[in-house]
C-alpha cells in the first residue's frame, strides 16, 4: 500500500443517500480476486446504458469536465450493504483517493482504510457546501492532510475529520495490517530472546 500523507484533488459529487456496495460495484463483478480493471465498473449500473458498454452521458463521472477528479462527495450513509472489499478496490481503480460524506458504513470504512482509501466524515453544512462547489465549478479542489486530520476547503477553511490511531499509522507509513505485523518481527524475536519459555516440571 502506498503512503497516504497529503494530497490535493478535484472534487466530484454524487448527492445520493444510502449508496450501497452493490451500487458501487454490482455483485456480478465479484468473481475476480484481482483488483486490475475494477475501476472501469465502479458505479457500473449508473455509468453505462442498458447494454453495459455505452457510457451514460448524464452520469457525472462520464462528463469530461469532471475527468480526473480524485475526491468524491457523496450523500449520507455511504458504503452500506454487503461487506465486499471490491467496493474500495473499484473506487481506487476509478482514481479516487478520498470519499467525503456525513457518515459511512462501518465495514466499508474498515475495508477502505485497509486499502488506502480515505473516508472523510464532515458535518452536513460542509457536505452541502461541497455539493454546491462541485456543481458550480468542476475545477474545485480540496486539500487533505492525514497527519493533522484536516480537510482544507477552497475558501481556506479547515475541517477536522476523525481517524483512528492504527489506521492513521498505516496510512502514513504505507503499510496494511499484515505489513504492520511483519514490521514487528524484530521486536517479537527480541521479546522471545529476553523472555524464554518457562520449563514446566511435573511433581
């Protein structure tokens, strides 16, 4: 996993509440275990017409002015539904570094953070402000700083967002849970050397 420390990104909005993981990536695409190519099917049923191949010109991600946007502003309760890890895989594959909402499903949050996708919780006023900015000016960008846990808006206002300590450490150091444990190998060996197992004796 790459380090996630600071980044700037243009914003795009999907102001829909309760976007579930089946809308993020439909179940028919869950047969694969490889992340490659999943970005093309993110929001597939909204992104393409009935033939599944022709881009829907009315869907925001298909509009040329939003091409390259890396921060998604979403409605409330983003990522609800099933626990599929393919959802953050697809979002990352589509070029997103962060999702902003007023709330996220817990399982989606955990899956996203494990894969380097940052879920940013903001208040409703900030959410609505970003919706308006994204619609008015597709070139609108925001700045994210993981260390200080701040989202900086175009007007310079800084918004703090919650992030648990373990996830923050992993993002800043570019390690997943397995990588974190592997990095503790020397400490484990040192402990075992200094604390040999007691020899059990029988009476």
